[in-house]
């Protein structure tokens, strides 16, 4: 087996698809399939199963995946150390982003960083806050940017930037008295909420609790797994919700959604950079972290 085969195999497992993996590694799908067939033939073991539209590892495939991650990490470290010896910073770093920073903030930052550091490749994995924290702890990501601080002493949290959450409603939703909503008005309205584990949901529930309102009293009519799904449900008149202002720029511009102000204090939450202090940080990750620190120092609230 060679590293190219292992990288392709890992990408299929991560993306759960031959076609998406082929796009990610810039190969045709038949070429990707040929690499996997060669790998399976060499090992004498079936590594992947198709379950409906998804591709998942077999029991043997899961064993290989764990070793492949370790081998890839060693190879990345070797490349970085050689580059440092030559006086250059280059290599690959895998970072995680919870839904809002991962979809609306980090892609731009990764692009800016890449233009300044052409020798470094940044791979971005997106999931909810809990999932990204888990990936940081198990070493799949060197660091993550998440939307809520977790009560887990295995993680180190660094404040990054502030994010404002706002109430959203469909374009035909009647304006509340005075144009603002308080916690009691929110509780009385049909509400579309993010799934458990979402940083946005954690921040919202903490804010309601600070306002003296039990979050379990929300009139929840739907629970969605992404901010985009929440927005589509709200656009259809299904109810109201609370989302990051980062996710609203185009909707407000085209008036497909309206934002409603809170009564009282703004609902702000902090994005945190999380890492695992028990794991050593690679030079390229340190370079990206320094870039994030410089960016965060320039801002007070993102999305404004």
C-alpha cells in the first residue's frame, strides 16, 4: 500500500462518497475506485460497504482508518519539519468549525491565510459544536472554532470574536408592538430551533435563562440540523427563530427574511478557538493560530 491509496481511502470514509472523494483529491471516480480495489486486493479484505447513498467502512476498514490517520499525521509532521529545516513553513493542517463559523466565517479566513502562506494547505471540517470538540480531542482536528464554551477540562478555550444572534421571521410576519420582542413574546411564538449540540442553541438557552425564562417553555414546532434549514422553515412561515447575524446578509438584502430586535440587552455569544493541551501543535497549526489571533484582535463583533 502507498500513502496515496490511504489518503483516498480516508477521504472516502470522511465524505461517505466515492464521487465527493474524487472531487476532493482531483481524480476521476474510476481512478479512485481503482485505487481502493488495489488496496483491498493487497490486504485481502473488503474495506468499504455501500449503504444506500452512503459509503461506510467495514469493521476491517475502521481498523485501517485509525492507522491511516496516525500514518498521515506522521508524514505531515515529517514534511513540516523538513520545511522548517529549509527555512520555510509549509504543510497541511486540519481544523474544525462549528456550523456558523465553519460556513460563514472560516472559508474567507482560510482563503486569506492561504494567499499569505501559499505553502500551507488548510483542510476545514464542519460539524456542530459538540462534534468539532470531539474531533479536536481525538486528534482528527488540531484546533476548532466553536460557538459555545463547553464544560470539558480536556479542552483549552481561547476567546476569538463576538457574534450577535438575532430573531428572524418570514417577510409577512406581523411586526411586534414597538418593533421588539422580549423573552415572553418569544416563548409565545411558534419556534424553529437548532439541534442539540449546536452552539447557537446553547447560547440562546443560556440567554433565555439569564432573562429569567425557562428554555423548555419554548413552543418548538421544528428542530433542524443546520442554520440554512432553519432559515428555509422560517421563510415558509413555519415560525420564528434565533440565528447568527453572519448568516443573514443576503436574506436581509433581498428581503426574504426580516430581523426583529430584542427587548433589553443584545444576545451576544463568543466564538472560541479550542485545542487539546495534551497534544503538541504542529508548526503550520501554530502559524494559522497566530493568524486567527491577529484577526480576532481587529474585531469586536463579526457580521457588523
